[in-house]
C-alpha cells in the first residue's frame, strides 16, 4: 500500500490542519461546513445544494459501504471538497460497485483525510462557516491562505443556474395520474419528484430560468401546482425566480417549496433572509410543525434562513403569511404558509428535506399536504 501524499486544509481565519490526500489530488476552494449525519454520504455528495462547499463529515468513519448507482441524488458529485477523519480501507456492501475514494478521484473531487474533524467542527461552530482550501500540491500554508482570502464568498452568490437541468423533463406519475406539477429545478434532488410521483403526480421539471409562459405551458390547462426545489447560493441574490413565484401566487396556483424554495417563498412574501452562523446540515434536526404541534426529526442542508416573525401572521398582497415550522434547537424559521382571509391554505414551504434522502421519514406527510392543497383548489374551481 503506497504512502498517501500530504495535504493541507487552510481556513480563512488562518487555522491550518495537516492530513493526507483523499480522492483526487490537487487544490480546491469553497465554504467549509459540517454535516452531522452518521450515514448517507453518497446522497450528501450528490446533493446540488453543496455546490461550492467543502463538506466536513463529523462521523469519524466514512466510506464503508462504497458507492453504487442507485443512491445518487443528481447526475454528479457537487461538493467542492471533502473532509473525513478515518476513510474505510475496504468497501463492503452488496450494492457497492466501487470505493468512495475511487469515485472522488474519478470525478476530480479533492479531499483530505486523517485530520481531527471533531476539532475542526468545534472551530466552525465557534467561528462560523468560512472560506477554506484543501491542497495536496501547495506546501506553504501562508501562500494557500492568501488564495483562500481572495476566493469567492457564499454571501451574494447566485448559483442555481450552475446546477439546474439544461432541458425540461417529465417524471411520470405512478399508477393513476391525479395532478400535474411544474417543478422549478434550483438544484433538485432525484428523490423529490419520485416522492410526488408515488402520489399520482406527473412532475414537469423545468430549468431555473423558466418563465411564467413556460410554467403555464405545463399540462393541458396549466399546472395544478408549482414546486420550487432546494439549491445552493444566497436567496438574496436571486430575483427572477422570486418574480415568477409572485406571479404564480397572484394567479392562485398552489405552491410547495423545499429549502431554497422556502427562502424564495419568504422573499416573495416580503420577508428578508440572512446567513446562519454555521447552518443546519444533517439528518437529526428537531422541528415542530406549529399547525399540528407534532415534533419531527428532519434532514437539513441550509446555510441561510427566512427572517419572519414567530408571533403572528403578516399581511401580504397574496394573503396572510405565518411561520408554520420552527427548529427546536435555535428557533430558526423552518416553514411558512400562506392562507386566504377565510383561512384556506394557498401555499406552503419548509426549510428542510421531507424527501429524506438520506434521513428520517417523519416529514413525508408534507407531500400529502401538497396533494390535499391541489385537490382543494380543483374542488373550488369545479
């Protein structure tokens, strides 16, 4: 077994970690964030919301089940870099086709192993997510630090165009088709349209640049509902999709948004957004659904949040908006809903991932809530 090449991880505040090259050798830059999931690394790596981020795994042992062709959440690995403490020496799983190390190398993902990820995670919790670099070609930490501080920040970044589909496509309904939904791909995960298809929804996935005309062209008489997906970047840097959503709300099209779709829904309703200190990333986050009082354990991947009041509804041009879900760890807004004056639900969104790939299935009911919303709209039009 060959001796691994040394590698450096340098944070923008000057903290340096020394380890071994893992995956592809080279140099990479991105925002350093940590993920607390104990499993699901393949889904994490292929989640487009991690575009331009260096992901630190808090679980110490990573890669033991290898990589397969069934679990990816998109067409490629999106993380800018990967940080693990103790990579598996051998992949062992009946579905495994190749090792994680080989897959990272094949896709050109630069990583580092053998560092104290616990110390790194504690540092990011105390100081906040920050720019960083991994390099197995640069041996001078100060030289690498200068490049880190000259690299792009996540705040102000509009990244949906970099991860969206180039062409529209359709995910057919399973069984009897009940509804047609236009899904704007801002970095969509494969499991999301799959969860809708399971409920009889034909999903037309549209590029992030979709116009109102593109939306109205979906289905025979326009879509029964509109969906905005998860995705990377700063919601405050996004304008086109906010305007599209406002136009759809004005027309009364039922809406459901996830993650980035929640942030853009907030902006469409007139709320602001802000960057969290270190974000929520993992599959063990407790959230309360304020409409039912139930507490769910949920999967998260977000570094920005909506700034909306928790203590009552807000009047908007489209109806009464209120916070429907809240994180029990820190009171961050985790969901919004929009109702008519009479109380009927018009649109809703959540900041977390009810498709749960990977993660618990506590929040799967939200797809049923979307079905009920579209059914109520159809009944009202009958």
